[in-house]
C-alpha cells in the first residue's frame, strides 16, 4: 500500500505535534515491553533442571510451565489488539504491563509447581494485552524513514530478547542471587515493569477513530479455536501425537471456519468485525503473514534444539551454552542497525537475500554437526552462528515494517493482533515440527548421548532449512510484485 492510500483514511487521534515529532522516548518504553514479553518465552528453557529439582515437577508439568505462557499469549493477541483500538493503546499498554509485572512476581514467589503453572498462564494473558500495543503504537506514531527505523529497532529488540533468554537466563540461574536460583528470571521483570508503567506517559495515546462495541461472540470463537489449535502443537513434543491431538485440531478448524463466517456476516451487516477478512484476503498481507509464521517458527525451534544439543547432549552449563550465542548476538545487533538502510536502498530483494543466506547458514551448521557427530567441539559452530545471527537480523528487523505497511492506519491494531498471533502460532508450529523430527531421531540406536543428540539436531533442523527456503521464495515474489506496482 502506498503512503498516499494511508493518509486518505481518518488518522488515529493523536496531536499534530506528536505527528511532527515522533516520540522516540516513548519508542524506548515500547521496545522495553516487547523485550520482556519475548524474553519470557525463551528464558524458562535454561531454568528447567533447577525448577525440577526444587519443585519436584514432572516432565509434563515442566512442559506446561514452558507452553502455558505461549498458549495464553497466543490466544488473546487478536482481542488485545482490538481492545487497544477501542479503548486506547497507551491505556491497554499500562494495564497489560501491570498485569505482566504482577504475574511475574507470582511466578517468582510460587511455592508449588501448580501455582507456578497458573501464574505463567496469567503472565501470558497479560502479555497478550500488552504486546499488540507495541506494534500498533509504532505503526500510527511513525511514518516514512522514521517508521523503518522504529520497526528496525523493534525487530532487533525482539531478536535480542530471544538470544538474551539464553545468555542472561543462564547467568541469572547460575549466579543464584540472594539464593533465589531460577526465581530471579521472573523477579527481574518486576522493577522493569514498574519503570515501564511510570514512563508510559511518554507514549502518545492513540485509538481507532471508529469506536464500535467489541465483538464478544467473535472473541469467544477465535479464542477457543486458537486454544484448540495451540494446545496439541505445544504439547506434542512432550506427549506425542495422540487421538485427542487430532480431534483438537479438527475442532480448531471448525471453530476458526465459523469465526470467518461470523466476521463476514458482521462486515456485510455494517458492524465492525474483530478481524476484517478483507484484510486477510489482501495478497501481500496474506503472504506477509505466512512469512512471519515461517520465520518465527525457525527462531523458536532453533533455540530449543541448540539448547538440547549443547546442554543435554554435550554437557555444557546453562551459562556456557548461552555464552556461545554472544558472537551471534553481536552480529544480530550490527546487521539490525544496517538492515533498514539496506532495505530502503534495495527494497524487498535485500530481505529475500537475507532469507537465502539464512537457509544456507542453517545448512552449513547442520553439516558441521553431522560430520563431527559425537566429536563435535561446540565452539567450532560459532562462525556459522554469526552468519545465522546476521541473516536473522536482515529478515526479522525489516519484516514487521514491511508487512504492517501493507495495511491502512485505521487497521493497525487489528493487523498487529493478527501478526502477533501468527508469531505465537509459528513458534508453536516450529517447536512441534522440530520436536517430532528431533524425538524420532533421538530414539535411534546410536551409541552415546552426544551421538544421539547430534543426529537428532541434524534431523530437527532440516525443518528450519525448508522454512527459510520457502520464506526466501515468498520474499522474492513480493519483490517482483512490488516492482510491477511501482
């Protein structure tokens, strides 16, 4: 969509001064919120052994602690985006951050595994209210080159949050500050959350110019449908695919199809839908959504597989395993700062090239592990990890601006909720796909734990190569489409 098309629509309710001077200080608070929500998706992985030891948690309970946050997070994202449209994005930001901070505190003081499981669900629900406001606020407060830079900073922040989950999480667990052990990975969110709430006044209040009532039947349909979709995806790596898994997916398909029809009926009747299906039928936005799903599925699955390879397979401590990612994170930061300029100069082909390099670097990493097998020296993987980090920055950093740039400003909250949901569905899908491949290879008759985990890593990461190749093809198609329309 061109910038002229965007300005033809009624703008969100922000002051002229805010339009003239983009709120960069407010952006830093939005980025902080984005960081902590994604950080908490990944940080739990490094604390699993100490949680099991202290709380006596079973494998299935640990699986729910990891997946419960992701499940609750993914289910309410669309609703969180629409609530921000209707009642004010800064207001929902503050409400979501307050809930996230309280839930993090409850996680940190949880005396039993059951309370920790419940607190993780509350944490995910609060994150679902908070996270879409980050996307939507950037979309309506920044334009042109400022928008590219802002979304570049966001992409960099979200990628760093995933990496920091391994590095900082490993450090916090091993440092055992005040003898709190794994609890510090949650309690560290409390001062961060309080600071973000106090500083939220620098985020301009914006909302959609249209103020219809929220479509509560639509909320129920999409929430239940996404629940039935995500539960088997997040549980299958732990429990395997059983009859209930397929029944749940079938139920999800029925409910989401019903949601589609319900939204179309509301639109044709002149009522504001929760998700405008005309938006979903826009070819570029649909392809962009598929891209987000694919790319974020590779990120979540890669961190999980690599942690299992180097910690369980080769015996590295959480902090040592996380430290391997330091050069990768440096490459990510450097390329994240360069990506907006490269995309501004070369357009979508620059992102497509990044996706191609991403796929090739995964192939190189797989080849190294496959050739070395049980004799693998983990530090020898650092050069490939550096290339993966840089390529990931070339995709993630500009991708959000690219996809959300396809929609009109008045649809920013709705589109942000959809894209955020696709991130979580992609994360669950990637973990499920890789979990199946990883688990099947782990059961082979190879001698030695290191050999089995090396073989499982090679098998699991084949999904990432395929997903990155498909992403490169889709980005190349978007680049061709963009040249035809210019």
